[in-house]
C-alpha cells in the first residue's frame, strides 16, 4: 500500500486566506529489479516518517516531515495497516 500525505496547507483556510491544495504520495514500486513499498510512522515529537522497504531489506527512512508540516496521512502504518 502506498502512503498519501496532506500537507498543512490543505487545512481549511482562515477567513479570507487563499486555499492551496498540497498533497504528496509515495507510490509502491512493483515492477523492475528492486520492488519497494512505503510505510509511515510517527515519532514522539509528532514528526511523520516515511519509510521505504524492499524485499528482504530492513526499512529505511525516506523522508521526515516536521509536526507542523503535515495535516493528515493514510496508507500502511509501519508494523500494521491503518
């Protein structure tokens, strides 16, 4: 399963503010020589980590988003499914 992130700019805007649609997705790679899946977890600080896992490999951190940068996330929780 892929990971889909709505960044903080996706929150409903304050009165009179301009609304910006900003999403990021990490799509699983199923073809080619190195298939990979993306998962996420949260650090105690509230930071969001996106992890890339390959066949027979340990999960590696791909990207980290600070607590104030992301609004909502869906996809596969590292260690289970959401």
